[in-house]
C-alpha cells in the first residue's frame, strides 16, 4: 500500500512541470504586430507618438524592420508623365 501514494506523486509532479513550462513559453511570445492609421505627432528615439483617426494617442516602439506607408492627396496636374523613348519613334 505504501507504493501507491508514491507512484501518484511522480506523474503529478511531471504534469505540474509541463504545465509550468507551457505557461512560461506562452508568456514569452512576442506581441503581434499592430496597425495604426493616423498621423505621426512626434519622434523620440525609437518611439513614435501617433494620433489615430479616432483621436486616441499611441506610443509605438519602432523595430529595425518597421514599415511606414504614407499617402498624400495631390492634384492631377502635379503628376508628371514620361513617355517611353520607343513610343516617340512610332
């Protein structure tokens, strides 16, 4: 009878260790990328202060592989069209 309580302790201990390591691994995952639409208000080192379209203020930490996309509305007369040299010969 004394073997039965000891035989339950080992599996329970192993299960506890697996659960603890799984929780630790989940906590160490990097955060998912976030998309914010708005305007950049300030830059301080590697931190962008952004005001979103909804009026909320965000502080975003920049990474070396950051991609910033900007679109500005312009008039059609400001667009310059170049002709291909081959099209001028015809």
